[in-house]
C-alpha cells in the first residue's frame, strides 16, 4: 500500500514540476521572434483578435476544469448504494448552455471575419510593392517599381504600407515576419498576399513556417525598417551598378567568380546573370547570408566557401543548395576580396 502511495506521490510531483516548467517558458521578457509583441498596425489587428478570443476561452476552460474536478470529488461513489439522482431533462439549463456558446461563437465569428477582410485588403495609392519568392532555402525580394533585387533582408521605410506578393520557386514555404504580420504560404503556381507596415525603425526577425525540406529550420528572414530618409539612401545605393575590380586580389576573385561557375547561379548586375542563387550585386550592404543564418563577415564566408553543405544542410547533387567547389585557401581569399567590393 505504501509503495502505491509513494508512486502516486511521485507522479503528482513530476506532473507539478512539468507544469511549472511549462508555465516558466512564458516568463521571458523578450524573444527574438515574438508574435505577442506586435510592432505594426497589421500585427496589431491580429493581436487584438487573439486577445478578444483568449479571455472568454480561458474563462470557459478554467470553469469547465473546476466543474469537472468539483463533480468528480463531490459526487464520487462511496458505496454501491450511493448513486446520484438521475435527471432526465432541464429545459432552462439546456437553453442556457446552448444560447451562451452560440452568442460567444457568433461574436468571435463576426470579429474574425472582419479581421480577415482588414488584413487581406490590398492597399492602393502611396505604397511600396514587393514580390517575395521562397527558394530552398532562402528568400528573394524584388521591388518592381524600384528595379531592385536582393535576398534574405527585406528593407522597408517606416510609416508606409508594403503590399507583398508571395510566390514560390519550388515547394510550399510560409513567410512569417512574426512582429509585423501573420504567416502566409508561398505556393508554387499561385500568388498570395499580405501587407507589412512598421511604425518605428528596427530589425524584425522571422522565418519560414512551413516545412520545406532538409534546411527548413535554416530558412530565416529579416525585415529591416528604416526612416524614410535612411531608406532613400539604401534605395539609391541598391540602384547603383556593381563596380567590378580588375586588378589585385579582388580582380583575381572576380575572374574566379566566373571560371569556378559562381556566375551560373548568382547574378551581379552587369557582370553575371545567374538566377538560381541569391543576387549578389550589393552583397556587402547586408548583415547576414545563407538564409539569414550567418553574420556576413570574413570568418563565416571563409567557412562557407570551404564547404557550404557542411555549414548548412543541403542537397547540391539534387540541385538544392551550393556545392563544395573544392576551393584552395588562396582562391577563397581572392573570392572574399572580390565579394567585399560589392557594397
């Protein structure tokens, strides 16, 4: 009997520890990707709906759990003759627990439909359209009205609506800038839409939220919001043509870029026209690379060029990701010297 009681106590204690651990995960002040801290009007709309739904849902949950525990204890069987009185119907109670859920669901349904229409309405007028294309495993951003193509970092001005057209070059991805908008799938053969707007400058992290293959977890993104003046400077720099060096270590790297086949995958405006990998015209104006998982510096570029599949799981033999080009240390050094000129 003591062993049974001891085992029961251990199970209760383990359950309490697990519950405490689960609750403690919500105590952090700031997560890198926190949808509960909206930083834009479209994220605010989703957050508002979530909070409206959460309150009655939480009240109902705890009320039901309390009643279940209360009834289980209050009316537990004490003997074979201790049977509860059978009730075969109560019109008032049945109407109450039918009407109240109906009204709650009606209110939630109306608010949900209203929010869906609000966040899916494509804005017109003074906007900056962007086309986002999901690739295995990185994001491509095209600004059709500006003639700019970049990767992994989406730059936007604050205070302006950004209508985003989502598409995919291969499989289903899901674009989720957590603090600025909800997630929307990028599906091959069709266009989906969402709208972004940031109210203050900053870097907002996100990721692909739909399993898309081997390096799904390494398909991250950044939305960098600038003041209008800073965005104008970024735009002007991105619209400049690349300046290709012809001498020194950087010139050697530029020649290697073509002879080693890099130009067949990567585009540099006016120098190469590859369409498989990210556009590198202004690579060194970015902070990250390789699906936004590595900081853009010489150390990480060296490791990447030495053996890309070892740094990020890929399947280059199937055309997915960058292959190991078996570069020598000197070739890597020259290529990095060239890439560092692409500001």
